[in-house]
């Protein structure tokens, strides 16, 4: 079987599945339940500085987006960092780490953006025996209004400055958690790298209002008749997270920097996608809050089985494997041609492919043949956009077939070239032609 043991910036865990800093990691009771069910590590819910406790709302804290089958697609939360006493958290972290020495415990921290505040809390966390710290530069609500969280993460200079303080005042590995609420994630990652961070983790939650109550005219969740923006997470944010992870992994200035992938990880397949795009491990929150801690067992067995089927023995063999295939648009092969094909045996003749193509695309799918309801692709009009594949309710009924070298595209009359490997200098590549000029 594949070896799923994980070594992330020197932090060892039996598998790459960690619980993210969130309600599931707010106390020893939850964390120990998670470890018993198989989680490889946790990032303890964010600790704040010593002083008056943080006060969370006692009304609804979550808003949601559901699919047609009531499956949770996105979760919005307005919860703040831990509202439990700092020293109670520290004591529990120490106790749990002593009982579970083979599991990773990383402590998330957020304090005001001044050197003395960071200098004061770091030795307290270090004394617990925790394996590392995660700097919360991503929380988009509540704490950001106080000059913390994403208020720091959105300013690269602040990111670099705080990372430098932490590297100066602790021996623990430093993981910098990045906010997605920024124009270009690479600027924050580069700043953390300059500051000496050991790794980055991303994405934190996305600023959002998920819905508005049309009776009370207040955003959801509504607290005492008012609502506010919150942090969006869950399966719906996964595409955004994957892109940002890939951007950092392929950026020459941060290439090779360890990445902990976060954002919508619900299945082993989601985790594998983060790993091959450059992540060294993954963090999970919404899936655990939706389905419970035992979901990690399916993730572990699924990832292991997939790695076995592909002949991979260790996580290092798959981490970053897809990064070379991520490129900028101008380098895509415009000489590559595909056409849609409809499996007539699988087709249920619902007509969704025809309506979508006829109304919004290229009128490339027939509705009638010889007076009968029949759907067929007209190759001379098909541009290979694959909208029909995405709207078809029957899996694998429609697929995209690439024309072979030498075949002629009936739509353009162009013959497919066999010279795919040298596309960047191919005469049909407009970017290559522009460079030649």
C-alpha cells in the first residue's frame, strides 16, 4: 500500500489530512475525537492575546448555499477566533500533544500588528510542545475591523514584517495563512517568503453575503435584525483555492515553498488535486462540519487506493506533479481541435444539449432527423466548447474527441498538425508570430 505518512516542514503526521483552524479544533474534546477517527493533524482554532476574552454572537453564526438535493455547497460564517481563555487553550494543547505525540498540532495565532504582542504570545505557545504555528492573516470579518486577520494579509509589507518577527522569536516552524481577498495571491506569498516563512497555507475564507431574507430585508445569518459579511468556505470555493495554490507553486519567486492546501476538500479526489497542484498536505473544515470526523477514513482509503492504482508509493511522488501542465492562456495549443460526440445509446433525448447550443452557443446540435426527435453534433459547426458536456444530465453521454493529426476540421478547413510539442514556436501560434515580428 502507498505510504501516506507526511513530513510538512519537519512536522510529521501519519497522513496528510489535517483539520483546519475552525470550530472543530476549538477544544481538546473535539481534537481528541478527531484523532481517534484518524486525522493526521489539526490546526488549533486561532488564539488571541491575553486580556478580555473575545465575544462571539449568540445568534446564528452560519449561512449556507445548497444544491438542488439540499447538499451543502458553501458555508458562510461570522464566528470570530476562540472565545475561550488563552491559558485554558494552552493547557489543553499541551495535554493533547502529550497524549497524541504522533499527530501534528499546529497553533493558529492572531494578535495586534505590533512586535511586542507577537513576542509575548510565541513563547507561551512554544511551551505547550506544539509542532508549529500558523499566522492567521486571512480572517475577513470581525477581527479585520480591529486591524488583524485579512487587514494584515492584504498588505504584503505587513505580512513580511510579522513573519520576520515570528521567525526571530520562535524556533517553531512558521506557516503563514493567506487571505484570498486580494488582487494577486502571489504578492502575499512572495512577502511571506521574503520574511522567511517555512510554508504558506491557503485559502482562508472569502468575503461574502450568501443570501438576504426577503421578509426582514437583512443578510443571513441575521442577528437581532442585522447581518454582516462573513467568510465563505466549502466545496464552492475549491476552484478558487486550486488556482491560488497553483499560482504560488508555479511562481518562480516562490516555487518550492511548501504549501498547505485549504478550500473545499471533501473527498480523497479533492485532496489529490491539491497535492498534484503543489500542496504538501491539505486542511479540511466544512466537510468535517457537514459529515463528521469519520469522513477522513474515506479520504485516507481513497487516496491510498488511487496512489496504488497509479503506482505511486509516497506523497512526494505526486506533490506538484500537475504544476508543469499549468500555463498562461497564450501558450495553449490553438492547433488542437476537439469535437463533441453523443452516445446515442446513452442519450435520453431530453434536449438540453440542443437548447444550450442553439440558444447560447454555435447551433451545432440537431433537434430533428428525418422528422424524429434526435440529437446529433454537426461537426462543421462545432467549435469544441464542451458546453453540451456540462449541461447533459447523463454522465459520459457526451464526450469530446480530439481530431487526429492529418484530419481536417470541417468547420475551418484546417488540417490538424502533428507538431504539438513545439506549439510555442508553431507558425499557427499568434503569440509566436508576434514574437517573431
